[in-house]
C-alpha cells in the first residue's frame, strides 16, 4: 500500500502523526493509500521553513524564477499521462477527463512563465517639476493553498506556480481524498530546480487548516471547496488579518433559446451536466428552456439515457464514480427529495452499478423536469450527475431566475441571436458567461471570476487578478536636486 508523503523543509516524509486517513479508489472503495495526518509541530515546521526560504527566494531575479517555471511546465508535459493515471485511480475519473484536469493545470504553469511582464510596475515622469513616480510589484511572503478533491491537478496548479513565480513561498494542503496527484506535482517541482523551502506539502484534516488560517506568518490563503467551508475559511482568515480568496459553491444555469441549434444544445448539455459525474464547480446543473425550446426535453432525455459511467480505463465510459460513499448517499438523498417535492424524474440513475465493481460509488445520469426554485434539488448544489430542467416563457424571466440565485459562478446561453446574447451577457449577475459555450472556464491569461455566494474575497485566481492577489504594490516618488539652491519649507500637501 502506498504511504502518502509530506514535503517539509526540503524532505519527503511520511510524518509522525498518529491520526490516519485511508485513501480509497472510488470505483470499488478499496484502500489504495494511507496518510499520517501532519501534526501541529510538522505544520509549524513547514511554516518556519517557508518563512526562512522567502528571505532568499524573494531576491532571486524574476527571470530565474521564470526559468524554474519553464522547466516545470516541460516536466509536467513530459509526465502528463503518468499524472493523469494517478489522478484517475484516486478520483475515479475517466482517463480522458483526468488528462483534461492535468492539461488545464499545465496551462496555468505556462502562464507563470510570463511572470516578468506580469509583474511590471508603472512609471510617470515629471508628475511635478523634476519629480518622478514609479511603482514596483513585490511578493507578500508565505502563502497557502487549500484545494478540493474534484481537480487534484488543476486547482493546485492554479495556485502555487503563480504564487512562487511572484516571489512568494507556498504551503499546499490538498484534499485528503486524492493526495497522490498533488504529491507527484510537488516531486516534479523539486525536479525542476525549486530551492529548499520554497514549496511545502502537508496532508491532513481541519487541524492543519486551522493552523494555516491563524499563524501570522501566512500572508494569504487560497481556497476552493464547498460553501460552508469557504465561508469558514474566509471569515477565519480575514479575522486573522490575511488576504483570502475563497471559491465556494455553485448552481450554474444554461438558458436555451428556441432559435438555438437543437443538436448542439443536446450534445453540450449532456457533457456539461453529467461529465466528471457532475463533480465540477462549473457543471451545468440547471437547464432553463425558453418558449418552444421545451419541446427538446424528450430528446435530451434520450441522449442522457445513452450515457454510461464506467472504469477509468474503459474507453466507452462517459464518466466515473462520485468520490466517496458519503458523496453518493448525499446525491441519492437529493434525488429522493426531488421526487418527493414534485419534480418529474424523467431519468433515474440511483440504482446504477458497474459489473464486478458493484461496491463503487456509481450513479447513473439523472434528469428532472418541472423543477421549481423552492425545491431542494434546485436550491442545493448536488455535485452529482443530475440535471434539473425548468421551463419559462421569455428571456427576461430566464434572466430573473438566474439573477435570483444566490450563486454566481458560471452560466451560459445557447442562441442564434446576437441581440439575445448581448442582452444576456450584459444583464446577467454571474461572473463567467458562455455564449454557445456550456462551461466557460477562462484560460489563465484571464481570471476565474465567480460572483455572489460562489466567491468570497476581492481578487480572483490566476490571470492578472491572481498576480495582484499574491503581490503588493510599492510606489516611489523621487526627486534629485541638481542645484544648491534651497527654497523655504513647503507647508502644503502640493508637490512643489
């Protein structure tokens, strides 16, 4: 059995913690690895090491930091399929989906290679006579990232490459449900030439998280996860005077106009709703059919009914199991509530199993119609392969449904009308909008910009906002005297 390792002060170690966590394969719930949770002393050691390393790493020229990232992204590409295989085993994702997880993370590592231009300051000559003002972008210090189970490669890579390229040191605390992928990412980062102490990896539970949230050496916290935990991270971190970016829950809507391409709508809704077993924070979980578009619902049901979950290496499998038995029971409970509350269950995957892997966390594609905003399956983030369909008469009413949602992570509209698309993108109160694109996750030169209850903080992940989150701006106003003439005291605030 694999023993998961921490990476503390330049050394990989299994740790001395007596509290343990078993890592299981979601396809059959067999134990595949074991974690010794980091002790308070081990977390403190990681923080101290990162704090010490910052003293020298911040002085490393930005071009040299970029070269580390260049070597790192090359190694990630070289080991792409290996990482995806590890990821598939511990998450249950299909191999194609696992490869997508890894690649979207690599794109952020590529972006971090551009750090020199991303950290450029600003300059204005002669803001007053013989006085110039210019700014520098400087790192914060020790930063930390707390990442979820659903993207164990992509989301850690959202965080530590950019933070470290900016000149910070970083402590990564990944999900305890799939820790082997982040461990491999760290091993390759060390191989890329990262100096001792620049990156630390700790595994564990809430004990480790609380230390990171409260230790004054930690200057910034990045988090992706559930609503309740995101709110806790944000409140606790900011109460301890830290910068926090906390990405939380979602309930993403797709609005379907009757002038859209029917087959494009059906194909895209199938993939966006049940792909990755619905365990994406940008999954489409609500389809809002406007007017005559509701006639497509039976064909959408037929398409979803053809989708079959399966093992990671089954080329015909559309998606894998959900992450854990607890996750499965939560999804099944919500499906049952949907039925009890009056939604029309057109397709029920509650009893789905895979041959010879009946003990896995399987849920087949599930689809409801006649869903209303007061139902549990609408109000709660299901995080499973469940699509809720709603019907409305106009684009205005569809927009109102989306804007009344407490979440604002992502949304999309399918239409052939530029006017409808323009109205939607302008009026919708959601941070990421797709037009005939079901899952509008931006590439890393933009930022991941969830709104409302989907995000707590001020600066978002990666892109320019990510750089601003991990840095501070220093502004200098300078004057050099070229004569011995001295004027009297300037008693005003004006520059003279």
